[in-house]
C-alpha cells in the first residue's frame, strides 16, 4: 500500500493534476491528492469572497427583490431607450386588425 501511495504522489507530480484515492472496501476513506500550491490557491480564493454591501443586508426579501427588479428595469431601458420613453411607447401601440374588427361587427 505504501508503494502505491508513492506512485500516486509521483503521478500527481508528473501530470500536475489531482488524484483521487478511493478505497472500495471503505468508501468513506476517499481522498483527493493535489499539489500544495494548488491547494493554497484554492484556499485563498475561498477566503476572498466578495463582501455583501451593508446596504443590502438591511433589506427584507421583498425589498431586495424590488430593488433587483428596478435595477434590471433600468439596465434594460439603457439597452432599449425607445421603451424607456413613454411618449414613444404610446405611438407604437398595438391595434386590432381591421379583419378582426369587421368579424366582431358581423357577430353583433
């Protein structure tokens, strides 16, 4: 077993990849072997999680959802300014096609 462990370490060094050590007799004894520098980088990344702004911590779920929806709406309006302008939106109103209007009058 000791020789196999040495082979696994040599393989990890050679390939610079992670090695999974699995014991079929006792699956709870499964381990991942990886380079210590890789492990340090992984730990550093997990410690550098972005901080949640204080502004959002005081919001209830509903208020946070409203804030997110407002921000999405503003973002969409920046992409499509015609929709943001109510005067323009009124000019492009949907109308009932004349054929449908005529059929409705026939039914009456």
